[in-house]
C-alpha cells in the first residue's frame, strides 16, 4: 500500500540533496516592528571624558625608570 504524503520524498542515497528554497519573508526586526514588539532603548548620556588632571593623579608615582642600553 502506497501512502501519498508530499512532505516525504525519497532521494537517491549517493546523490546530492536538493536545496530547500529560501522563503522571502520579512526579517525578525521587521516582524517585531509590525507587531509592536520592538522596545525602544532609553537614551543614554555619553560619559564625560576625564581630564588629564585625573590621569596625572593616577600616574603621580615616582618616575625613576632604569633605561636599558
């Protein structure tokens, strides 16, 4: 008895498999926007660049380095 199921297809064992075609659907980002599931980020203030004075305080150690000749 032969069953007809289009999802089941017999392919030869030693032949390359048939490539399943790519569906042209919307991207995940488009889907999130379309379904109102995309949550906007909170605005983030950029960090202020520390001044050179702060760096000088950190590096205020002795600077007696021996030079290699």
